[in-house]
């Protein structure tokens, strides 16, 4: 489960934001991974653990974001072993 399914970043130098990932079922949610599916090179992500519970930190590279149009959209697909992928919508204002 994700603590939130969308993030919005205001310019010019937005602080990083976090999303908590927990296991909503039984067993262990492991092998967490993230994939940016829209080609947005202006953000980067970091997991603190590949096993839930985990925190995903999402940040914007201000230099790369400077050339992006307002309301640019990125989608982050979060997946883990034996779990359906979840999507986080990221908007750059």
C-alpha cells in the first residue's frame, strides 16, 4: 500500500517528498522497485529498503526541470515480488 498516490512539486527548487510503502497483505513484500514510465528525466527516486515497510524519496533536479513546461507529468510504477504494481502520479508545476 502507498501512503499517497500523487505528488506535486512547485518550482524553482522544491524539497524532496516521501511516500511510505507498506504491505497490505500477508507475507513479506520484497524486491521493491520503481520505474519512471513517461521519460521524465527531471526527477530521481531513492528507496530506504527493498522490503516493506519502506520509504520512497522523490526529488526534482532543478536544472533539468527548468526546461520543462508547466504541469509536466511523470508516472512512477512501484512493484514488488508477487504484488500488483501501483502508480504514483508526479506533477511539476
